[in-house]
């Protein structure tokens, strides 16, 4: 815990929300651990390694496969949509700003999240991630060092927060 940012421990607070969630325990634990490691790694190194995103994707495949509701098609569509949305956003961003703004690690992360939650939950994940990322940026970034638009902020932890909260409180969307 010595090298972990002090405020990263606060990210564990949503784990306490599991006690008020109807989500099943074992899949919740597997998903939480995946998202937690991805968040910490992205926060520290500004990248999401393929091994970690692949682990999220494969555990999502297993969770979708063993689900008693077996809506596997919704999860596959979620993985495809999750992967394709960020390259599309990056194309628009790059045409406007002349540089990349979102890495493929975020797309791979969203593919894993889509596999876990299904396509129905992706808008909730993106909304929570965007609002929490914007809120964090406005509250904590040092405005004296230049414009906020130039600041580097990893988006993976906010995507993980959105995925976790969506799993806890909207996981039934993936079983429709």
C-alpha cells in the first residue's frame, strides 16, 4: 500500500455497496478484483495491459456462460459495442484536436465490461464514468499549470467505477 495513491483507498468504498446489492457474491468478487487491479494499474501507469483486460474479458465469458439466464448473445453484443465505441470516439477527437485522446486499452476494458454486463448496461457505465471523471477533474486538477483540457487523466478507473456500480445495482439488465 506504500506506492498506492492515498486517495485510491477511497475507491474501495463502492465495494461496501455490495451488501445492499442483489448481485451474486462469487461473480461480484471476481469482477471487483479484476476492476480493482485494472484501476490501480491505469492510475499509476496510464495504461491498461492486455493481460489484465483479457482476464476481465475471459472471466466475463465464464460468468455469462454459467449464468442461469444464459443471455450470452447480449454479452457478446456488449463486448463488440464496448470495444468499438472508443475507437469511434477517438476518431472524432483526433480530427478535432490532432492527437489521440483515448487509448485502445480503454476499448479493451470496455469489451470486458460489455462481456460481463451485456450491451444494455453500457450506457450506464459510460454515464457514471464520464460524470465521475469530470467531477474528479474539476475538483482536483491544478488549474494553475495550464488548461484542464491539456491535463492527463486516466479514464480506466472511472470506467471501472461505472462498471462496478452498474454491476451492483443494474446487473439485472444483463439477464433480460
